[in-house]
């Protein structure tokens, strides 16, 4: 892969933080001093972040984190940035680092056993009996997923309990939970353990780490990411790379995510270029959304534009 000027870091750590608001301010200052943009959530249970900056600045960030009592030992997942993966820096203190509504579940006390990318790869190659349960949201695994995976069926991670009936038949089987970078699995796997599942593993450091080590192997397609890049692939120029996503409308292979352009809908889905609306070039997930857009949203947008040009004319 070409060395990129920009780098995106994805990381988390479950660690007890006494005053999250204080750490929030320190994080904000640190990121501002290094011109990093992205999203960081600090809670009394830990930290969850994804930031982008010039590669040498992100490396300085890692070095600063390594000096922190709370944050040393974090495994930072790195990928090529674009320079505008994030519009701004947002650092927040919240109750949970990932909204799961599972405040009493402490991954430092109960969680699934860790399986590394290497071990998981060996399990695939040896055809061992195990079941991948993908803990990501439904729209995420459309563009890429492990072979034979069981979809969580979730649209929001905090509906985690809805997974239980879907996998009840696997209570005595070997399960491996997977997610983007590993943070959701810390709680999801612990949740399965507390609900009586006997042999629960979690993919350590997530799908991104597996893909980077074993591009185009047992994880097919691209990894959905929560920034402007939308998806991430390693060695995608290789003939072994497969596009596994399909257009929501016509079913052809595509992994281009769009939002329905109607503001009150914003349905997130994959569309090939041919299936964008021919008149406007925009995505509308259903005819009503286009109708509403034309009737309500478009006149408002045009009025705003006119006001703006008038204002600039008079100033
Ligand atoms: Zn299409
Ligand atoms: Zn829509």
C-alpha cells in the first residue's frame, strides 16, 4: 500500500477513570495541539476514540498516550487517512464508551476469551467447528463480512438482547464474536457469557486487525467505518479482492454507501451509480422520499440559497 500522508487511529481501553471530565479536557488539548480531528468518548469505564491527522502527529499522540497512567498499553489500529475523514474534533464525556445500556457489565471482570487474528485464521484454515457472530449493525456487514457469519440482526448495538434468541441453538458451541476494532465485543461477549453461553471468544483488536494481516482471506469485502471514508480495505487492488456488497435497488455488486437525501429519512444504504435518481442525481430510498424532498425540502433549500445570495449582494 502507498504510504499515506494522513493516518487514522482507532483505539479503546476499558479502564476506570475517576474524573472523565478532566480527562476529556486533557484529550481535547492534546488533540488540538497535534491538529487531530475525530471523535473521542471518555467515560468512567474507559476511552473510545478514532482520530485522524498527519502521520507523524498521530504517532506523537500514541507516544503521549503511552506516557499516561490510564492509557498505556493501548493497541492502536492504524489505517490510511484522507485528510478529511472527520469534519472536526469532538471530545465528549459520556456514561458509556459505546452505548450498550450495560453499565454493570465490566469487561475487566467478565468478557469472552480473546482469540487473536492469527488463531482465528488457523481455525478457518483447519475447518474447526465454530460460529462467527457479527456484533455490528445490519448496515455495516453488507459491505464486508466473514465467511459463514451469523448476522447480529441489530440496527443499534444497545438492542443487544435481541441477539439471544437468534443464537440460542449455539449455547454449547464455540462462538467467536467480531466487530470493527474490538470494543463492542468486550461487552457483547461478556453479555453472552452471563447469559449462559459456554464457549465464547472475541476477536482481539477486531476485524480491522484480521483484515490487515490477512487481506482478502476469510473476511470478504470491505470494512465499514464510522467516518467519511465509509469503508476500508487492505490490498483491494488484488484480483483476490471481492466486492460483496450489493446495490439496495438492483442487486449488482457495489460497496458505495449513500444516505437517502430526504432529511427526515436519511436511510443509510448501498447504491450503485445507475440507481441514483436520474433527474437529481441524488439517492432516495423510496418514491415517497423523493416526493417529500421535492415538495418540502427543495423549496426550503432554494429559499435559503436566495437569501444567502441577497445577503452577500447587500454586504
Ligand atoms: Zn443499482
Ligand atoms: Zn428515504
